[in-house]
């Protein structure tokens, strides 16, 4: 009787262990697939394209021409804040110089 009881308990525990291992194996098999998938960020691509357009626009300007936030908004069809970020990026790269501090009087010139 003890032998049968021990065998039954062993089979139950073995079944649980096998079930647990198979469950973890299935989850582990799914993880590499998810890691291999790479999704491109469309916003990053748009930003790159807009910066290229903006650099071409600036290249056509002379050093005395004023470039305003409104010019960039119209050129790229972006918001005021986005145009400001583009201009600040190019200023940090040393391609533009800001004149003025705040408001409509602010403009940029090519360096």
C-alpha cells in the first residue's frame, strides 16, 4: 500500500514539474521572437526629413536674411513649438544664430 501511495504522489509531483517546465519553455520561446522585431519610429523619420528640408532652406538664404519661426511653420507645416525646437537644434549645431530673446522679434540668421 505504501508503494502505491508513493508512486501516486511521485506521478502527481512529476506531472506538475513537467507542466511547469513546459509552460516556461513556451514563454522562453516567445521572447526571442519579440526581441527580434524592430519597429521603426515614424516620428523620428519625419523629424530627420524636416531637418533636411530646413537645412536646404537655410542653405538658400544669405547670411543677412532673417529666418523666423513663422517661416519654419509654413515651410514644414508644423506647430509653433515644433518649429522652435527645430530652430534650437540647428542653433546648437552651430548653423544658426538667434537674435532676440522672446516673442515676434526673435529671428535667426545663418552662420
